[in-house]
C-alpha cells in the first residue's frame, strides 16, 4: 500500500510539474527569441542611421568601416546594398555572387517598400543565424538597405540553460515531493498494516495489543472499532468454549450416577417394565455419548493439539470388530479393503471417533442385506478413507448441510444427535485433513475423509498396492 500511495503522489506531482514547466519553457523560448530580434533590430537601425550619414557624404570608406566594426562587435555579418540590391559593402563579400542579395527575400521586401523591417532565421555555412533587414533611411527605401546577421548559438545557449534550470528545479521539487509523499504514505498505511497484522493474528486465535494511535482520524476510528469487535468476538468464543467444556464435564457425573441407579433397579422392575427400563438406559447412553461428543468438539477447536501416528488398517479392523455385533443384528455386512502399512497423522483418539461416527451413520441408514464398505487408498502424500453405505443417499444440498452441527436429514431416525458428521469434520480439519460427502456409485453416500500421511509409510503402502 505504501508503494502504491507513493507512486500515486509522485505521479501527481510529476504531472503538475510537467504542466507548469513545459509551458513556462516555451514562453521563455519565444520571449528570448523576440527579445533577441528586437535587440538586433535596434542595432540594425542605429547602424543604418550612421551609414545613411556616410552615404550622404559619399564616404564609401566610412561605410565599409561601419559595416566591419558593427559585424565584429555583434559577432555576425553586415551587408549594405543600394536601391537595386547591388552590394555596397559587406563583411563577407565572397559569399555573395553578383545579384545574389537582390534576390534575397528579406532585402527584396525592404527595397520594394512592402515592409519597413524584415526578420528571418536561416542556415548559413552550417550555422543557424538570425537576420534583420532595415532601410538605410527610415521611410525611404530608394536609398538601399542594411542586413545584419548573427548566429543563434547565444540565444539557443540561454534557452537550453533555462531548460536545464527548469529540469533541475523540477527534479529537486520532485525529490522533495517524494520524501513528503513517502512520509504521508507511511503515515496513512501504518494503521492499515497494524490492522492487517491484527487480522492475521485474530485468524490464528490471538490478538496483539492495540497499537498507539496513528494515521488519519478515519483510520484510527476504524482501528478502534476493529479492536473492540475483535475483543468482543474473542470473549464470546472463550465464553462458548468454557460453557461447552464446563457443561459437558458437569453433566458426566450425574449421568453416570443416573445410569448406575437405573441398572440397580433391574431386580426391582417387573417384566412388564423391563422394556421401559431398557429404553431409559439407551437414552442415558445416548445422552452420555452426546456429552462426550461435545467435550471432544470443544477440545478439537483448540489450535495447538499434538498429532499421533496411527496404523489405519489396524484401527479399522478394531472398530469393525466392535461394530460387528450391531451389524449382524441388523443383517448388514461390514467389509474392508486397502493396502497394509498405511499410517496417518491424526488427533489422539480422533481416528476411532471418526470411524465410530461414520460406521454408526452408515449402519443407521443401510438396509438389511446390504454391505457397508470401509476402504482406504493412498493419494500422493495423503490418505483417503472411504465409508460407503447402500442407503437412500442424500441430495447435493443435503450432503453439504450434513456437516453442520445438529443437522439431521428429513425422515432420519430419532436416535441420532446430529453431531456425528460435524465432529468428524472438526476432527479431520484439526488433524490437517478434510471431509467430503459424495454420492456412492450404487446409491447411498460415500463419506471421504482425507488424512495427512507419513511419507515413508505412504510410499511403502503405495508400493504394496501396486
């Protein structure tokens, strides 16, 4: 941002300098040329007056002397012609063949009476010159004309020197403007950089202390509002985490005591009430599972949790063994497939929780006689776990919403909490992975969990699979 502001300010200053200095340079150029011609015109008229006096006395030597002295004083050339354009005197007669001056446009203009003074710029001998032609006697063109020519180098030198002065002044002003612009850009962008840093820290779960007020008032007010909002959000998050953790922890003890008391009632309950007691125990177990899930979700939202190395095939085999009785009771098969020696990184206990929730969801929707397939595959440095059921499946919108906490599919069984897939999502992300629900090829849902693999073990597993 500082560079962009600096570039904007310097570009604006450069535009102002160019718009001011270029017209000023051209005005000086024109005025300098006009002043040079006016001065040369004055010198030519003075010389013409002296020559007029010398011609009135028929003093040709005096005319030559005046012409050469003036040419030497002005650093140029002087030509004197009569009324026919014939050369009377010149500081460089060898340059003018007979009749050459009579054909010159400026002298012809004066001799013909079309103009009292004729000025021009031309090139003579490879040198740019300026010349002025005036009549010898003012108002009487029949007496002849005087032309004075001087090089343009002195005028050009003054003009170039002025352009250099303008350029130097412009560079100095531009440097000063750049320094001021840099200070302004730093001053304006300082609170923006502080807000950027604070936003980055806030995304990581921390917030640096508010910096000293700096920058424009609008940005200071924005920074104050941001810090107040960020502190409020952090306070709400801490309160939420504390509430979930405390509430879940406080519920565990009375739930355990309640279940123990209900189990102790089995001998005192008549056979007719045994079914209701068993239902109450099931609900207590479900409530206890919800409490454990809430605790695990609260812990998974912490930022720096250690990861453990997990033998995925062994973890799958253990969970399949534990879920087999329920699967047999529902007449649903459990099958596994994947390369041996596949190791992953996950939160401690997170892999078992992920497998339990995915298998429980699959068994809940799988029809009798179907199979739930648990498979895993190696994809570069990642490992994908697939839990595929043959249930009714979900629409694309429902597959996206299924990862939200407490969301349940329409017509789902009442024994669920709506937290299972949300917990799977949080555990996978906390371990550096991800979760996606896809449509299974034969209907149903393919729950795909991506884990971070261990380089050496992943390569060995990929080689075994090939």
